[in-house]
C-alpha cells in the first residue's frame, strides 16, 4: 500500500518533526511531507492522489486541509488520522486512541469504513468532516491564535470564548432545511455537525452519526444571560438537545443567510461570512 504521511510539526505540543518521524517509520510510508505554512497540507494531499493511503498527522486544522486536498483533487485514497493537535475532535468521533503508538497500530490494522463528507458552498467551496459553525463561534475562532493554543492547550478554546464574549450579538437569520421554506430566527449561533465534538471534546452533537447522510443542526436563539449560562452547562455534558433553549434538527442540506453576515468556520478554520 502506497502511503503518504502529512505532518504538521507544530501541532499541539510538538516542537519539531524528527522525533515524530522516527516513531512513524512503522507505517512504512513512501512519502513524508512536513508543512511549513497554512495551505501546505492541502497541497501535499492533492499532489498525492495516486497514493492508496494519506495520513493526516496533526490537529483538526491539518485534517481539514488534507480532506480538502483529497476532495478537490478527486482522490480515492483512504484517509488515516493521527491526533497530534490541540483539540483532535474528529479523532474522538472516529474512536482513534489518544496515544500515538495505539493510533499507529489502528492504522496498521487497516480497517476502512466510509464516512460522510460535507460540502460548503459560499464565496468558495470547502469541505469538512467534523463541524461547521457560525455566529458567536466564528468570533471565538477569530480570537483563537496559534500562540493561545500552544500556551493554553485545550483550555485555549475557553480562553478565546471569554475574550469574545463582549462581542456576543444576535443575527437575523434565514434558515432553510432540505430545500423547504426558509424560517427567520434571531440567532447567536449556528452549528452544523457531522462529527460529535468541538473545542477539545465538548459534545455539541452527542448523537451525530458520520455514516447516516444527515447533518445534526443546533441553532442557538437569542437568550438572556441566565438562560445562556444554563445552556452552556448542558452543552458541556451533552444534555442540551432536548432543551427549549435551542432548536435541534437533522437534514441532508441547510442554507443560511444572515444580517449581518456570520463568520463561519469549517473544522475550526475560518472561511468567511458570505451566505452558505
């Protein structure tokens, strides 16, 4: 099996590529690519479309780039995941072990399954496998810097949320599911989930199934501070889907426009604030 490994050498607590490369030799890779700047992982993946297995060694951002390289390149390679980042949220949904050696063993075992891939069409076309969100969470991602991730680790997501809270605002939003008639809502946040976790393990879509062909959609309408505090506590333990403070739906397709435009991310990476 022709294998290409794509490593982000500064993902999570990593400092350089050499020690990790030595540990990855067991994968018997033919090509080993090390990213130096944003966009490299996507480029490396698109250039390796004739390989049988592409392995993303990094965090959710690295994985998203590899997924987009595969999707835009029309690649039929299998995708392997080595969770080396700060959040590693999609790896949690997949059941990938936290330890590197155990994760390598899982890839060597060679069990392959099909999963859903989600396409976002806005001012550009992007793909994701985990979660896309807009509104307040987009502002949070705008505040989240690489330095914050390195300093705070998984707590960086809470740190950036605290920094963004003063900018919490509502969005007049039109939401249409599966080409049905659009509904207008005043929302703080929109979450479109394929995977189950965000922000280092928060179960935002605890019942999501990455093989069912459906998106788990969580809409958070404008609420008072007390209601939001209760909702935040419910979300942290994955008990919010039945709450009156949210709107929860499943659909194959969702269309969103808002005033002002929501900043959206895919798998934690900002993509813009155009209708999607």
